[in-house]
């Protein structure tokens, strides 16, 4: 028995070990690369509002007797850039917290109908301002083992996007359904849609379709990355269907009983 356990690995075993080792090395390299890319994206995104603020402040400083209207306009622009910087930092902190393995989930039995009603209630003012109708369809009462704070954030992101990337007079429909194993939430909108060649990328950090148009609308490009992360932590899945100029539907599936 002893001899067997200390025997030198044969050729096949050596090959297997080498392969496994190479795979691990490859994985570590790609993790390292994506981390570097993330840091460089973050730096870029944080620098953009700063650069705008600098230009605005410099041009105010270089003029004497700036008319009060111009001064106010520039100050307003500076305030918007500060808000943007703030939003990026808030979203980044959420992501970083989610990425920490130790953070885990705070699982409780939660009524999903009420959770969705709350999400929609909070976003009603934004929808009203954008002239978008918000509708909730709950086909049956659903109680599930989930992290309430994190899933509220995830669904809020989806509904907020559906309002933001919509047209005046449009609608957003949030539906809840369930079977014995999963509950299903869909967030459908009548909005601008997503081009086919962007569908794979929208969940990536900082990715935004049409940067200039999205910039007017406002956002960080981190919302969907956060949403997907939260859903995957719940062992769930998210899918997107979209047609340009017609609308988008995000469909989410999450197990009713949490599997650790
Ligand atoms: P953002 O802060 O830009 O909204 P997200 O990560 O939430 O970032 O979304 C990434 C991009 O996906 C958005 O910039 C937008 O171009 C696109 N997108 C997300 N949701 C929708 C939607 N419901 N309709 C159309 N485009 C959307």
C-alpha cells in the first residue's frame, strides 16, 4: 500500500498533471489580463469627468468679468460632472463589494411580488418625468430565498434602463411568474432597442452602445455588470432579446430555494 501511494507517476499521469497545470496557468494569466484591463478602464472613466471639469474651470479662470449667466452655466456643467464622477465611484464600490468572495449573500425568504412593487414604486417619478408607463404583472404570489438588497439593486438597474432607453409615450412591463423550481422576472420595454452586434457586450463593465447618445442619457456602463453578477451569485441566469427601434426584453430566472 505504501509503495503504491509513493509510486512515481506514470507517463499518462505526468501528462495529465502537466495539462492541468498549464490550464491553471492560462487561467491565471487571463484573470490577470482582465484585471489590468479593468484598472485601465476605471482610470479612463474616472479621468473623463475630471478632464471636463478642468476645461470648464480653466476657461472660467482665464476670463475677467465673466457674465453671471455664463458663470452659472459653467458651474451647472461642473456640478453635472461631479455627479457623474460620484455615480461611477458608487457603482464601482458596489461591484468591488460583490466581487469579494467573503461578502456572500444575506439569504432570507422574501415575497418577490412586494420586492418588485417596491422597485417600481421607487422608479415611478423617473418614469413619469420621461413620460413612460410602468406596468407590473404578477401572475401568482412568489416567496423565494434571496438576498433582498442585492436583488432589489439588480432589478432596479433593469427597470431604470428600460425607462432610460425608451421613448416618450412608451411603456415598461415587469412580469413575475414561477414554477416549482424557479421564479422568472421579465422586464420588457418599447424603447430604442440594442443592435445585434452589441447584445453580447452589454453585460461587460463600462460597455455602452453608442457612447455619445448614451452619454446624453447618463449612466456608467456598470449597471448590467452588477445585475448579472448578483443574478449569477443566486445561481440564476439572465438573457436579453432586442430589436432596434422596437424594444428590449431582459428575462431572469432564479431558483426559489437558494443552493449554497
Ligand atoms: P448604463 O449605465 O450605460 O445604463 P448598463 O450596464 O446598465 O449601463 O447598460 C449598458 C448599455 O446597454 C447601455 O449603455 C445601453 O446602451 C444598453 N442598454 C441597457 N439596457 C437597455 C435597454 N433596456 N434598452 C436599450 N439599451 C439598453
